[in-house]
C-alpha cells in the first residue's frame, strides 16, 4: 500500500478528503463533468454509508451530495474490475431505497446521477464520457424517464473537440500536468491534505485495519476476521488518541509488532 504522502487525487482516500473538505471545488468538478453549471450543493460527508436492513450488504459512497433537484454520488475507480456495472446497479438500488420512507409515493424518488471517475477505459470505445440511461431497445429515442443516470469518466480517450477544461481534467487523471485553474486548485488541495496530520493517522489506521483483518481472517479462517481486526484497532486508536498519544497511534498503525504489544499493554483482546 502507498504511504500517505504518496497519495494522489486518484487514490480513493485522498479523493474523498479533497472533495468533501472543499465543497466549492467539488461543485466545480461536478459542473465540469456534467457539462452544466451546478450553483449550490449540500455535502453529506466523506464515504457516506447506506445500510437498509441488518442483513443487507450496505454501500459506502465516496462523495455523496445533492442540489435542489438531484442526488449525486461520485466514485473514484482506479482499478478496472469486471463487476463495476453490477456494483453501479447495486448502488442505484440502495440510493433509491434510502430515499423511500415507508409508504412514500414512488414519485418522490429524486433524480439521481452516479458518476464513476475512472483511470481506465472500461468499455474500450475511447469515449471521454459514457452516459447511460434506460431507453427502449426497439426505439432508442424513447426514454423510460426514470431519472436515473450513470456516467463513466474515461481519461484514456479520444479528445477531439472536447471542452478544454474537461480535457485538462482528463490529463490530470492520467498524471499529466496542465495549465488549468481547476486542476491547479485540485493539486493545491491535495498538497494541503498531505500536510493534515489527523488525516494521515486516519489513513494509516485504515491501512492497519486492512492488514489486521486480512491476517486474522487467514489465521482463523472465518469471515469474522475483518470485523474483529477493525474492532481491536479501533479500540486501541480510541485509547491512544484520547490520551493525545498521536505518535504512538502512528506507530501502532504502521508496525504490527508494536500494535500487538499495545494490544497487550492496554488489555485489548
């Protein structure tokens, strides 16, 4: 895994932090991707979790926001997985259920737009933007009108005739420098985020969650391994941070042996 100082905008953790900590910047990125001006947005926090029932698989959305008429979910996708369309379908279902209170009329469902910002061309057709909505197979000009849009952003694309701002943003996703005000501001926000010590600890804690969960899951051979690993580290971090032991928290998140020693020291079993 990358060190915190190595994270860039296309890394999920950094993308979430930069977008949610800078609402106006997020609004301008959204406007650019949609090709229309979004005047005002309301943020719902970093990686909003939606759980409908205790037994259902919840979703954790990267950047969840809305304006007066539409709910948006922006997701950074840095790895091409064959199940991405099915993941998007599941996100749509969970978003809809989350907005339907018991007995509410379906007409109350908001217009939704789910945007996957990719670093690859999932469909291989070299379009910079793939926009999907439900239409009649026999007569494509007939839209279902369910107001559910899905968008894939693709930097590995043909750019002829593309808006200069979007072109610069796609270059930025590919790691290229561009003389563009918006991407310059994004990079400045990334640099500020890299200096944020609490976020660094949060990232290292998340890394340690993954390592502990994987290790315990392998050793115990059961699904509970991930949850147990997260719970133990979470309790340890609560103890350390409540006592102002930031450096200890960093060490615990990076060093497995130090973490094991601290579990024993603070009686976390």
